[in-house]
């Protein structure tokens, strides 16, 4: 590596990536927690307010697909910093948006952020951490990201309780994003794809991904699972608890915090289980279990049972988050940047579908039927993983035929 691509302090790379990716979570969390307040502020329905994220996801899909080209033309650091700067500007704009239409536009810009930051963070992980360590690194990143998420749930409740959802963007999103920008400038090297534009056709990356049956299965599974959990349960969870059981914002946020703790523990367990059993086995089982539990969660007859099911559901969902990213990082390693960019597009599409389906089901049916829809999406994801995905890290588990499986996946 040259001096520009050699990290100045390797020990600070992972903390910097954690801060950077954690800074893009609060905007969506603010909208999810304060969905009723946002709807009341602008005089729109809750189901319409819930589409804020789906509209942002459309832009994110377009940018994520373009990232396959940009990840070849530009280095990871430039793209990551670009995403963080957009996040900072958008947060300030959301703070002062005078109408629902302008809020949607400002929030939609954050769709750019997810598509720029997330693929680059995981591309850095793929570049600087060997395959046998990635499940542990991804698990650590996911766990600390979930811990940040947990803290943000409490801070958002505090800020909204004393001011409003607007100040949450100003006091929480802006400072954390600024910290991510500073750390990224000082710590991260200018890593880029191993191939340059002059050496490969920039469309070859897409062809490489599309030619891999395993990569496509991972992407489709992530689309379904991400749509059900992030685009569905996470978006509507606090509103579901408040409307179905007449809970206060504080009580619903506390349950949400407990679920974040479950995800955090699941992130850690996911890394351990993947190392012992393999990513594919773990993600297939946990995705199926999550689907069944989501159905039970949104159809439970009382709040006590709902809380218990929520704890187990979030634990299983946390396991999926770790294994999904680790499994995908091993697919078509030559075009890792493109793979992660397409995954960002697939995940954003899933989130958009989850938000849209949730809004439609809520408008025409009930919360219980919403649980059935999201649960079915997760079960379908489990089947897709089982039928199409291959685990390129079988060698780390000492499984027979591991090297042949790895070569097969990489050759695809």
C-alpha cells in the first residue's frame, strides 16, 4: 500500500466505521418513534406519514445501483465522507422543514446517505479484515451499532419530551454525524477497489454479481428480511404499541429499547454461532424463527405476552443482521464494492416495500394482518437462503469439501 492507502492507526479503523454507520441510524429512528407526532404536526394520517421512509428508499435504490460504478471510479473514503456530509445537511433541513412535502424531500435526501455510507463501511471491513475474522468484526460492529441505537432511543425520548422531534435532528443527528466526518478524515485510508477503471469494464462488476446464484440468493433474502424487519416492524413498532395497547410514548419507547438490547445480544450471538455452525445454517434457522415470532408478536392478546415475544424476536433478528452481512461479504470478492452497493439497493427496496405494504395493510386491515405479512416475508427469506446461498467460509469450520465450495462461490 502507498502512504495514502495505508491506515495511520489500524486500531481506530473499526471505531471510526462504527461511529460513521451509527450516525445514519437516528433520522429513521426519530421518524419511527415520533410517527404520530409528525402526522399531527402536518395534519396527515399515520399511514401516510409512514411512507416518508419508503419515498427516501426510492432515491436510495437509484444511488445504490450507481454506487456499483462509483465504487470503481472513486475511493471508499471520498464516498463515505460524501454520505456523511449529506446526512449532516439533511438533518439541519429536517429541523426547519415548514411543510410535510419539504420534510419528505429533506428526509429523502437521507436515502443517498444509506447508499453511500453502508456499502463503504462494509467494503472497508472486507478490505482490512481477513475472512476468518469477518464474522467477529461484523458482529462487533453490529453490536456497538445496536448499542448506539439503544442510547439514541432514550435520547430521542428525552429530547422530544422537552422540545419536539425537530430538535432531535438538531441535537442528536448533527453532532454525531460531524464526529463521524472528523474521524473519517483523520483515520481512514483511501482504500478502493482492487481493480482500476482502466483495467476492467465498470459493468463487469454487475455482470459478476448477476452471474452468481449464491450472491443473488443472498441479495433477495436480504431484501425480504430487511423489508420485514427494518422497513416493517421497526418503522411501525412504536406506533403499533401505542395504538394497539394505548401505551404512552415513554412506555412504548422503553419496550423499543428492550428490543434494541435483544438485537444487540443477537448481533454478538450471531458472530459466535456463525463461527461454529456457519453463516448459512444460522441465518436460515433464525430467519424462519423471526418470521414466526413476528406473526405472534403483532397478534398477541395482551401487552405482557407481547413484551416477552418482542424480546425473543429481537434476539433472532439481531443474529440475522450479523450473519447476513458476513455471508454477503464472501460473495464474489473481486467485486466486493459492487456487491455491497447492490445489497444496499436491495435492502432499500425491501424497506420501501415493507413501509408501503405496512401502510396498505394498516389502512385496509389491521395490525394483526400486518404481522402476518411481515412474518411471511421473513419465512420466504429463510427459504431463499436455504435454496440458493452458499457459505464461502466453510473452511474456517473445518467442513469437508470447504475449499471446493469456496472456489465454486468465487468462480461464479
